[in-house]
């Protein structure tokens, strides 16, 4: 792709073993990484997975990925829009030294195709 001047990217929730990131990082220009909730219990309730691996992977990528790492925050009213969660995201961004985050507002554009 790079020889054809095409950028490479992945979008991820980050809930994969670190070795998976290590194997693809050399081929990527961009990583879009979702940060949904910083409270492990709330994250698990909503996604069926805790956030410890996700947060650890985000920290590691912040240190090791030489491409452009863009955090994304899908803002979901009543789930992750509390001041505590927003403060946790701000603290995390400061900790990682990253300053780019995309705030994605909740939409239901695909709702109709999932009706039974």
C-alpha cells in the first residue's frame, strides 16, 4: 500500500493481546483507538469486557507506535458522559502525552437494519 502512496490504518477497541499490535505496527500509518469508559465495572457492564487490557494497550501504543495514534471517545449520554469519566480521559491523555481525541456523538443510523 505504501508503494502506491496509500495510507494504512486500523480502528480498534484495543481489547487484543499486545503481540497482535506488535505484528501490525510496522505496516500502519494511523491507529484509531476507542476509549469508551475508564471505570472497569461500567465498561464491563456495557461491553462484556473489562478495560484493563485496553488501557494498557493504549499506554503501550502511546510509547511505541511511531505513526499517528488518534484516540476516539464515543460519547454516550447516561453511560460515559459523567464528569468523572471525562476527567479520567483528560488525565489519561496527559499521562500518555497525546493531545488528539475525536469525540464521536451517539447516532442510530444503522438501527433499522438490525430490527428483527
